[in-house]
């Protein structure tokens, strides 16, 4: 998992669930990073859900 705070939060979240840790310098850094990613993702999740619902309604 590469760390870049400029990447979209959706990508961050996906990497947490599906990525594989090859190397970690510090367990504390990893835990802080995962917490940061989850907070950022949860801040925008309701917007993504609404967008998805609206898109699905237009398709149906």
C-alpha cells in the first residue's frame, strides 16, 4: 500500500479493505493512517450513497 494524501478517499478506503501490507515501519503509524482514511471516507460516504441512489433511479 502506498501512502499519498492526495489520492481520493474512496481509493484509500478500497486499499484498506483489499490491499495487502508488504512492509510497515510502525504499527502506530499504520493505525493512525487507517483511522485517518476511515474518518475522511465516512465524511463523504453519505454523498456517494445519494449519488448512487439518484443514478440508479434514472436507470430504472
